[in-house]
């Protein structure tokens, strides 16, 4: 962020106060992370072979993408039943987090926590709210996609545990991590030889990626690092097509960070969250384009096109849904409403 923008906010007294209490801020987030990653257990479900298998945050999406609706339903039910058992705990942690953000925004002289948040990205609350408004006005596109998916799956109703179900039941192709790496690198060569060579060396020789799920490892996928370090990519790789796209996605973030840090001084090397997904999404689309050109069957093509639609849905609709939920939570907290399990 430019120095001029920083100087327009937070009087000296507020900065000193925030510095003094900085060590105690964010404790709720650390507690939540430790609890979810190290202590929370989801139990077991019965897989397609009749075997009892352990459900984890990392394997959940694998079972949610199963062709077998019973398995999808079982994984969904088990995960949410477990979270529901600790619903009051999670609600209390969320309430503490949001109240902290609301209070810090006031101390720094902002009108709302939303204004404080978007200020750091040099955008306005109007832009944020307009995004939510525009997406809500075009939900018919999402509903049409879901209706088409319901028809193709042969279901009378589409449940939440059905939305990741494969449209093509005959494809069980798996990709080793080495195969996924080569496919991704080749798809991204269009971005330049230096880009491809740097990424390939980082993944194969540079120790950029923590690849596989492990007990106590957080779920999902992330790109991290800081100025002066190599990028770090956390994956929970399970050999599915979605994992190949996730690798390309996180590689986009990491190469964005790598090149920005390489070509800028520390104070100018960070990019805002408002543009962060451009590099990652471009990588996914380049991967899809190459794979669509090379697949042999209509079923394979449909499988990849469905992956592209899931990317579109997740990037636009899902993230905007999160944004709307966050905005509403902060507004309720600012008006004095405790964020209870029932309210959330």
C-alpha cells in the first residue's frame, strides 16, 4: 500500500494501542486452527468396497466427488454432524474474531470493519457491495447449471452432497503427482520459457510443494511465503483431476508472488487479494485449454468442461457468497448481536 494512503488512517495513539495489544490479537484464529487441524476427528465411513475408512478434511472432497451417492451422503452427513457437535465452540470463536475486527476498525477511525478491510486493498465498500449485488442479480445462471447437472445425474432433486458429483461415471482416471506436474508445466509454457523452467525446477528440485495429506495437516490448498524465501505450496493431493487443477491454481499464486518479489522492493512486492485470483484462474484455464485439445473421447471432454464450470462457480458465486456472509456477520456484530450458533 502507498505511504500516502497509510498516513491518512490510524492516529499515533491508535497505532500505539494496537502495537501494545498486538500479541494477544488473533488468539481465536490460532485456537480454531489447532482445534480443526490437530484435534477434530470426523470418524469413519464405509467406502465402495465395504471397508471402513477414516474421513478427514483432506479426503472429504474425494468422497464428495464419488459416483456413489451413498458415499457422498455419508461423508457429508458425518462431517457436518461432527462440526455441529462443536457448533457453540465454533460460533464463540467466530464471534470473538468478528468483534475484534469491528473494534480494531473503530480504533483506527474507520466507519465499519468493511471499510477497514477494503481500504487495505485500495478499493471501496461500494465496489464490494456492487459485486455482491451483481452476482445476486445473476443467480439464474447458477441455477440453470445446477438444474442441468441434476438432469444429467438422473436425480429428482440436487442436494448439497451432489454438487461435486462427476457427470461422467465411466471415467476413473487418476494422475500421479509427477504426471500432474508435467501436464501443468506443459500447459503453462505459453507464459514463457523462464516461467515454465522456474516453476518446474521449484516443484521438482526446489522443495516448493508439500504434496500429500497427513494426520494433523490442515486441509485445502494454499500458496505462502514471504520476501526473501521461495514460494511454499501446501496441497492435499489425492490423484484426482481436481487435484491437477489445484496444482495449476496454486502454482499461479506462487509464480505471481515469485515474480513480484523478484522485480520489486519489499514494500511494493505484495499484491492485493482483490487481484490475487487472476494469476491462479488464468493458469486453470490454460490447463483446461491444453487438456481439451488433447483428450480423445467426448466423456473426457465433458469431464474437463465440468471442471471448468466448477472453477467458474467456485471463483465467482462461491467466493461472493462468502463475502456476503462475512459482510452480514460483521454488520450484525457491530449492531450488538452476539453471533450464536443459531444465528449463524
